[in-house]
C-alpha cells in the first residue's frame, strides 16, 4: 500500500536535546512538507522541499532543520533552539509539478513532548 | 496573500441532522479547494476537492461546491453520524503547490 509513514507515534525528550522525526513516503511524490499543530489550532508550515537536495523555510522554521537526500525521506530535526517544541508534527507529500495546485497527503503524525 | 476563513466551532449536532460548515477564501488566480478531516490523534485525510469554478466535490455523503462568485466552498452533509465527529479543515492551493488552511472546525455529533 502506498502512503506516508511517520515514526515514532509518540516521542519524549528532555529539554536541551535535539530530536529527529522520521517521515517516509512511497508515493513517488516530489514534494514533501512538515507542519506543526498545537492543541486546538490549525497547521503551520515549518519546512518544505519540492525536489531532492533542495528545501525552503516555511512560516516557523526557527529552531528546526531538515534534509532531503532521498526522494522518499524528509526527516525533521527539532533542535534545542526551538523554544516550545512540544506539539503534534505532521508530514505531508504531493505530486507537485511546478505551478500545480495538487492536494497534499498526510502521515499519521508524531506527538513530541519535551520536559 | 491567500487566506481561508471557516466558521468557528465547535458545531454540535444530533445524529441525522443536516451539516453545513462555512468556508470562504481569498486568493489570486484560480486555486484548487479542499476539505480535510482529522480524527482525534491522527493525521489529516483528504475528504473532497474541487479544481475549478462550479465543480462539486463529494465523498462519503459530504459535498462542497466551488463558488467563484461568492469565493466559498461550504461543506454539507444531509445526515451526520456519530462517526463524523472530527475536526474539518478547509484549504486552498494556488500556484506553487502550497496549501493555505483555515483554522479548523470541530464537529461533535451526539447520538
């Protein structure tokens, strides 16, 4: 079955530690995205990548980093510089030909708790 | 820039009631429009979409019509079930393949 996997579902870390969230897709999509969702809130874009080896900052990139070495994978690192890292993190992907208006498909999310 | 406005929740209905969740948008050009649903603790699932004016998207008894003249994409369902309880997000995609989301509307359906 094609889809997006995120692991782990729940992640606990101590303050001051970097943590990497995994996102893998087997949909052969070019574009991938990371969003943050806080309780009762909408989605905010952290980073996105339209093609391998290229990525751009979204609206709230400070304290986060990404890499896109493979088409299938787009890991997100939450660094110790992120002031409020506890949140629900969602990864998405899209076919994304340039200038298109396609839907995005979402993974199941990772709930990160930092204490 | 682009923006999406949807009615604030929660919307509380009894089972078999009629549902409308309002969504209006502002965008340059001709965006595609989407409704996503999020069940507790899960990611977003695409519920339906419409890519041009007057298109009607439909899925699982839900439907929404792309109204360019009123810049709206209201979600409707004739008879809701308890299992429809979730958060619903309206979104648009304009050039560049980026999604702009509304703030989400929580629907609670009581038996």
